[in-house]
C-alpha cells in the first residue's frame, strides 16, 4: 500500500490547528487504499502551536513534527516538509483550510492516472480584495512573459500533489532562493490540474500580507528569469543613444546661437525645464535598473554565503 505525505507549514496557528486536524482526519479516514503521514513544519511559532502539536502527537501516531529554531518563512517551511516527508507522493497544503482537504481525493485520482504533478487551481479570486486580485493578475502576466520555457501555472499556489521522483529532484536543488511555484514547473514531468473554489479562513488571521506577497513575487521573477537584467541593458542602450543624440543637437544649436546663425531659443526657461525633466526621467530609470541589478546581486550573495534554508530545533517522528 502506497504512502502519502501531507506537508503542512504552520506559523502561529494554535487557533487553526485543532480545526485543521478535525477536517484533514475526516478526509483521510475515508480513503482506505493509501497510508498517510502528516508532516507539520512549525515555522518558529511564538504561540502554543508547537505545544499543541506535541499533545496531538500522543494520540495521532502518523503525525511527524519538524520544528524550526526560529521563523524562516513559508517557502523554507515547505522545503523542509518536502525534505523530511517519506511518502511515495506528497501533498503540500496550508493549515488555514482555504486549501480544502476534500480535494485530496481528486488529487490522488489524477496521481493514479499517472500524473506526477497535480496542481490545485483556483477558479476565481472572489474572496480576495480588488487590489490583491489586480496585483495577482499583473504578476501572472509578467511572470508568463519573463519565465518563457518555465510555464508557471496561473492561480496555482503551493497546494498540489507531487510524486516521490519530483520531490527528490526538488530536494536535489542547491539554490537558496527557492520558490515552490517556480521550482516544480522547472522540474517538469507529467502535469495536470484540478480546480477548486477557495473558501474563507474559518479562524485566526492570515500571515501573508502585501509585503510578503511582493517579496514572493520578486523571488519568483529573479529565480525564474534573467530578462529584467537584459531589459536593463536594452533600455540603457536606447536611452544612451537618444540622450547622446539630444546632446549633439543641443551642441549644434549652441554653436549656431553663439555665432548668431539662429535664435537663442535653447536658453528659454521652458526649454531648460524640459531638459531638466528629461534628465530627471533618465536618472529615474538608472536608479530603477540599478535596483534590479541589486536584487540579483543580493540573491547571489545569499547563494555564495551557502547558509542552510532553515535550522531545526527538534524533530518528532511519526510511527509510520
């Protein structure tokens, strides 16, 4: 009988943990042709999440607890869960129940059909606010243009099933700037999707604010494409050519004005202000592209430091 690992990162989820386990156990108990382990990664929670999990482990023998020494972030927690899971296939999901456990049966059905990656795709984003919907829409349009050969599916988060072969390929990656929704499409393999409608969170509050989303967007782009750096070169060349040509024209007019050949309109205040505005615009682009280069250099520094993705404080194995 094959074994399925349910990988669940948790950060300050003492309110959600009991609700989540009630829901997930109800679904898993109804599936008889697989064995299950639940790998919960405690991402340095500051509340009683870890204490609750330890109490739960006394009665739930298939619970595997991985606890960080501090908060390392959602992506690191997911990476740890994939690393420590032992199943023939893994299902990554969040603990807020916005990833409905009822979808697990559909994920497993596709797995039985031979798919090695089964993405859970949101059919709409009605539960999100206007700004979040628009930024998500822009992000997927931008990442689709930039990632090129890496086909990142739209409206797919971390909720998905991956086979052991895919999990091994992800674990073999050495990069520190790791985003699951990028590295899984990078790995490839036979992929399909199942659709679902995301529900409201039943308790607690989300830890994924706009700052975290923008950071994830930046990590996704820089880890999947070098095009922003190439655009920096292209725009730099265009602006250098345009402003070089403008400087030559101004020089010619200045010479003609000095010799009295033409009117000295170049010294009019409006022309001066326009010139200052052009140079200000150009300077803004320089700073923008320096910022893009800085983002890539920062990630190079992270890779060169070669620090681990996370540090474990303790690990409590399941009896599976």
